[in-house]
C-alpha cells in the first residue's frame, strides 16, 4: 500500500507541476533559495553539521579502540579472552572442516 500511495502522489505532483509550467517552477525555486540563504536557517544548518561531525568522530574513535583492543588480544595469543562480537568456532580457515561451496552468482 505504501508504494501505491507514493506513486499516486508522485503522479499527481507531476501532473500539477506540468500544468503549472516553468514560471511556477522558477518561482518555487527562487523562494526555496531565498529560504535556504536565510541567516537563521544557515546558523541551524551549521549547528547540525557540527553535531554530526562530532558524533562521527566519537563513534569512529570508539570503533577504532574496539578493533585495536581485539587485534591486540588476538596477536598476544590470549585464547581465553574472546570478544563477544566475534564468535569462536567454525572460522572458515579449514581448522574446523571444509567450508561448504557457495552457489555461483549470475553475471552483472
């Protein structure tokens, strides 16, 4: 039902837009550009950009720390300290038996 509603709305929008013509399109485009250039809007855009950048930096450093500690644990030979995100068992390296064959994929 969601796809049907979307396609219906898109079709109605296309028909109305086509009837409105190029002049109406240019008027809407100009109003949108004027709104986007508003200093208050740009101030909020910059705030959101800063928050997203900070969140990405924090998440990235946390992920890097997690990977580094896991790799250090594996390289130091500590067999007892397994990370819960990395299961122990069939690793696919032939130590637990051969891996089953994969089905061929169709060419692109």
